[in-house]
C-alpha cells in the first residue's frame, strides 16, 4: 500500500512539473507575439516612402502637361490632399500654396517642389504625386474611321498603330490619309498612303505621333 502511495505521489509531481513548463513556454510565445504586434503597429505609424507617379498611370519619367489630372496627397494632412486638373497655363491650385507650376515637370519633381514649399507651414511634409489621367498626351482621329475623336497617345505610337485602333469605314480613301501637325506655330500636312505602307513601301511615312496630332482619313 505504501509503494502504491509513493508511486502516485511521483506521478503527481511529474504532472505538476510538466504543467509548469508548458505554462512558461506559452507565456514566452505570447510575449514574442506581443512584441511582434507592437513592432508592426510602430511601422504603421511611419509614413510610406514618398512615391511620385503611379506605375499604372504614368512612368517616373512622364512629363506633366496641361489637362492632365493629378492626385496630390500629403501624409496626415487631409485638407491638403486633392485630385486636381492641370490648367491650360500649366499650373495647379493648392491650399496654402495657391498656384504651383506642374506642366513640364515629372511627378517626382513636382512632389519635391510641393514638399519644399510646404516646409514653411508643415514640419517634415511627405507628398505623393500620381498622374491619374494623361489628357495632355492625346491625338485625334477623324474622317472615315469607326472610332473618331481623342485617343490616348501610347509610347512610340505610329500612324499604322493608331489607324489599326481606329478602323476604317467602307468609304475610306486609304491612299490619301494625312496627318496634321503644328510645328513652330504653323500647321503642316504629312501624307500617308496606307496601302503602300502595309506593303512595306514608304516606311518613312509611318512616323511616330506627337501629342496634339490629328490623323485624317478622307
């Protein structure tokens, strides 16, 4: 009977020791998780690195122009955050700063310019500039095409590419297409013979387009 009691006592002591070790391990794990949560919370309080220009909207080397739409965001300053059009004079209007020149700058350059100006009013401002609409980089297609009007100008877009997007009606005169372009204040007319170009002839006519060009299909 004494042997049974002694064995039972040893089992109880072993169970108690195991329980204490398990509790200590759980406490250590909870402490680690709490520290990780606190670290994440601290990181969330820090501003994200300033990003100027959105990859989905415009590249970092994109030059802002009139009629573009910009989203200006100032971290922790909702009153200074807004989506604005670039006026025909190339400027935007911001609270505190009034008129700020945007045309001719990249999103990164504009963000740096606004940041520098805001330092007079805000301590350590963080500014993000994103081009949400590239309206300054447009071309126009008119005449005997299925899709007339303004069209976004893609990088290195050529006459053939824009015409393939616009499509032709059954009445289109494919031999006498032309491009209207303004150079040095004067409008010039550049001929484009679609039938010859698609055959590989006159490759010099398949020029790259510029903002404001108008393609006419008679």
